[in-house]
């Protein structure tokens, strides 16, 4: 980034940190919330023969984490293009 776009640099990092905070909140909610806090309530629902709370604790949070990696890559690319710092 050049010196003339210094105000945009702070906006860029605000957008970046907002994205990271949102994705980390989703990850925490799924891994801690669905796997521990709401597990007893979710265990009334079965997925593939296993209680849903157990499934989230063992596999579901991993799938969500991998999906969040792809979401981050896509959204970060959009932010980079919006602030004209993309690599294309």
C-alpha cells in the first residue's frame, strides 16, 4: 500500500479483524457450544446412529473448522480486492 492510502490501511485491518473475530466466534460456538454446553440437548437427535452432541464433539467441529478455512480464504480475497491489495 502506498502512503496516500494510509486511511484505507486501517479500514483494511478493521475488516480483516472483523472477519477473523466472526469466524473464531463461530468456531468457538460450534466446538465448545455444540460439543460441550448443548451436548445433552443435542444428544436427543441422532445422526448416523450416534447422538448429535457426540458427533459434534468428535467430527462436526472438525468439519466446521475446515469449512471456515475455505470461507476465510474466499472472504479475505474479497477484502483484498475491495482494498486493492490483491495478488492477481
